[in-house]
């Protein structure tokens, strides 16, 4: 399932990835201001499109729309359904990967992988030759153990004070159906070491650890691949089912 939210506008600029995700997830809900330093970013929408606009302290009455936010749904697996958000801003592609809980799960049922991007990533530019992965985070995804333990996953998280955030959850007691948990955002340039300006084909295979009922063992779950063609004008064309 694919939705394009908003429209590409001149004078685009980058806003925090968390704001991009919030814009899509807030569709149809009461918008709330997002405070980012000295700025306040607002989420605004009509019946269908969603755009993120910003108002600066210097020009409080002037707002600037950012490029279209594209929402691509993956295939559900084991009660979770991945959703990918893509946006081209400031000349580069930024993405967020979230998971929708389709059934109720206990609080500690799922773990994020120790690899920050949370997915296997492949990118083919117009030349057809696959770009090599440059970031350690993305390379680590190729070598994640299929079977592990919660303690081993947590041991790979530094600093130790961040380990509580490794749980993929939405609440203190449980993660109810209909709620969304995110893995975070990053740019494709940070993964492949180059800015994508022309057409390219992106392959993203979401990853997460399913924790056993004993709360100790963990099994790597590889979700169906999401393939998206990135276009120079900031639009996308999902490929496959």
C-alpha cells in the first residue's frame, strides 16, 4: 500500500526525521506543535494530503512547505507490519522505518536490532551497478545472528543507559494493536556515502528480534522486502506486491 502525502514545493528544506514520521502518523488527528530548539514545527493537513510547514523566529508569518512525504506499507509478518516513510529534502533522501502492531503484544515481545538502520539495504542507481554499503550500521545488518539472547543484544548497545530503548514497544505494560513503534530515521547518503540525485532503485528488508515467552531467547525476523524506485523529482514508484 502506498500513499503520497503533500506536494513537492520550491525552497524545500530538511526537517527532523521524527517530525516527518509524526506528520504521516498524525493524519486525521489533532495536530500538536513539535518544539525543535528555537523553532516550532507544525503539522497541517487537508482531507488527503499532509505537509510539514515551519515558522522561523525571524519570519513567524512565513511558512515553507517541504517535499512530499511518501508512505509505503510492507507485508505483515508475525503480527507486525512495517511502514516506510521516504522524503527528499535538502538534496538527499531521508527515511524512517516504523512498525504497526496488528495484535496485542506484551511489553517485551520485540527488540530492535543492534544495527541502527533496522534493515538490509541495497541501492542501484541508474547505471544498474549496485552501490556498496559504506556505514558500519548497515554492514552489521548482514551479520546479525539468527538466534541470540536478549542479554547479547543488549550487550551490543552503548552506552548502557540506552539499552531500555532497545525494546520495540509503544506502552509501559503492552503494545496494543493499532499502535506504531519506530526504529528511527537516517539519510541514504549516510549509508551509501553519496547523495542520490538521479533515478535509483532502493531495496529495504526490515529486521527485528522476536523475544521468546521466557524473555531470554530472541529470534531474528526478516520481513518481506520493500522495493521502491526513487525519482529525481522527489516522487517514488513502489515495485512488487
